[in-house]
């Protein structure tokens, strides 16, 4: 008897940004695994069961969910944003590969969502309007030297850069170090966006220049977007500036 | 008298992937500008007006929408996927910057959506589970040499690569050339995904190896995802393989 496992992307945080497909998957599942703040967003019915776990326990959470699905239960794993971007979909795949054969027979469905960088970008203009990359700044699961190499390559090749997991209590210096490296490759005037809780009531979206960007103003829920040399800041009377990267690129980056 | 302009992301194509926020913005607007296949997805009421335009007319479409909004009309511009990713949000910002001062006073709202690469990734596993980039392969608005430089930098630095606008009648050779370049930097076994119409009834998602990937099988609506050296293919009994990129990276790419 094999159940189902659905990995659900709940979007950036506002109920208005949860897709009908995700809402329907929440109604259909019986037991829910996830980081507590994501589970807290769900409006569950009687008989639907929550299994909350801590932020850094992705693999044990995935294993627990798979084991329960293998018993024939309809299980959901919930992620904020999109589950495929630095989130639970990869952790579930890792656990399937390392786990017992029968986990490969579980019916696995992944429901995409609006990931943080898209929600933040939409609130400020179109900073991701041209070639861009997404980098997790966490060196828990990869060497810091690799992160530095990727920041260096991306900024030199003219990609806009979205940083996920920019900072945490256990990783206090990495974002400052990233800005330091990027200042060597990009103009000090390059727009940098700190976006937090986009679309929610506690939203905070701020624009700085790379020269003045202060890592201390970010926290673990911030998505940081760093422009390319083509990214433009457009001032407007009576409303916040727009930050956007044009669709065209006339000059090659270095 | 200044109206409003809302740039709406309709997601990959299925109504179940349109956010409530986007659906509500569609109900609120009076006149709609967009590429015809996107307008065709809308279920409009009496009195709501469509202005269809062709695929490559982004700037004139943005200008027409802004001019109408400046007259006090509630206008919407619709995009498939997310409007901030190689789509109308940047075109609208470009038109505002180049246009008359009063366009800067228009109330501009951008509604994010599920962009193609997220929808395709969700159908196949978690290929974007680690650092990745998105590149438009169209050389209509940037030199081909710049695209090659970015493909080279991204593949050497270990990014998964999502290609938008991979091929069209006017641009028949670029995707083949991109594969050729990438074969020089990545193992022939690297998984390559061709994803078309994810989540729709005519969905077609196929996995190839980089060594055998045939550009002729893509069309302009295909999103192509090329793995990194870390991307894994996980075979399963009775269902399609999973393609995923683990959250960890133990080895540095070259």
C-alpha cells in the first residue's frame, strides 16, 4: 500500500498569492510536514494533522513524510515560495534516492509557487527583467569558496543576482563578504534591493546602492537582489523609484 | 487625470496556476493589452476591452497601454508566466523612462506569477534545487557573443541553466550552438529538460542527456533546463525519472 506525497509551494506569504492548485492540494492531504511558520499559514480542517519541524531539519522532515506516505497516507510537505528553489523538493528527492526502494514507488507531485525573488522584484519594478541568477548564500551545504567563485563569475558576466538565505545568527558575516567581493566587480551605484515579506502586511522593500548596502539590515527572511551594470533606477514624483533591468543589452560586460 | 496600469502574470497556462491576486486584478481592469494567446486565456466580462498585439511588439504595446492609462483608464498588460522574467514588466519600465513625464505618475502595480522554469522543474523533480540562472537565448536585443560568454561563465561556475526563448523561426541555430558550447564544459551525461506547456493539457516534458539533446525538438514555447555537474537523474519503477540538483555541493566546479 503506497500513498502519495505532495510538495506544495505556498508562495511568498500572502493568501492572495497561493495558487488554486496549491490550495486544492492542501485540502486533499491528510498529514502535513513543514517548518512551523509555513504550517501556521494553513487553514486546516478537523482530521488534518500537522507535524512541525525546525528550519534546518529538511532531510529528517523529508524522510518522516516519505515514511508516512509509504504507509498509505496522503502526505503533504509545505514550503514557502516555490518548493523547487532552495527548498523541500530537492530534499525529498535526496531522501528518495538514499532511502528504501519502496519510496521510489510513492506518487510524488510537486506544486510550484511564486518564489521570493519574483515577489520582491514585482514590488520594485523589474530588476530580473534580463539574465539573472539565484544563489543560496548559505555555506552549511557547500564550501564558501564555491559561493565566492559563483558570485565572481555571475557579476563579471553581467547577471543580476538574487541571494537567498543571505544571513542568519549562525552565518553573520557572509553577506557582508559577498558585498565586498561584488564591489570589486560592479559600480558602487549598482542598485541593491532588500526585500522582506513581499506582499504581506509587514512587507519591507528597500533600495540601496551597492556602495552603501549594509548587510546588517538583512535577516534570514530577506531576499537580496543585486543589479547588473545594466540595471537602472528610475525616479518618480510621488511614488517610490522603479528598479529595472532592460530587456536589451547593448554593451558586453567585461 | 491619471489612471492605473497593472502588469499581470498569468502563470504557465493552467487556470489552476493563476494566483487569486492575478485573477482579482483581471476582474478590476477595464482594458487589456497583450500578446493574443495570453489575452485568449482571459474570461472577460461585458465592457472589458482587449487590445491584442504580436509577440515582438513589447515596446509599442507598453506605450499604448501607458498612453491609455494616462487618460485615466484602468489598464492591464498581461504576460504569461511571471511578467518580471523576460516579459512585459521591463518593457513597461523602459517605456516609462523614455516617455513623457506624466507616465511616471501612473499608478503602476506588478503582479507576479509562476514563471515557466518553476512549472517545468516541478513536473520533473527539482532541477533548480541549487544555484541556477535564467538566460534568454534571443539575440534580438543583445549580441550573441554576450550570450555565449554567459553560457560559458554559468556552466563553468556550476549553475543549472534555464533557457527562455530558446528558438524561433527567425532564430533557428542559436540553441544548437548553445548545446555545442555547453558540451565543451559539462559531462555528456548532464540531464537536459525540454519543458513545454507545463501544467496544461498539451504538456510535453522530456529528458535528454546533453550529449544527445537535439535543438530541433524545441520550439519558442519550450523552456530548456540544463543541469549542472551535480544534477542527478533518479530512475523509478513505474513512473518517470526524477531530475534534481541536491541542496549540497561537495565539490567545487572548475
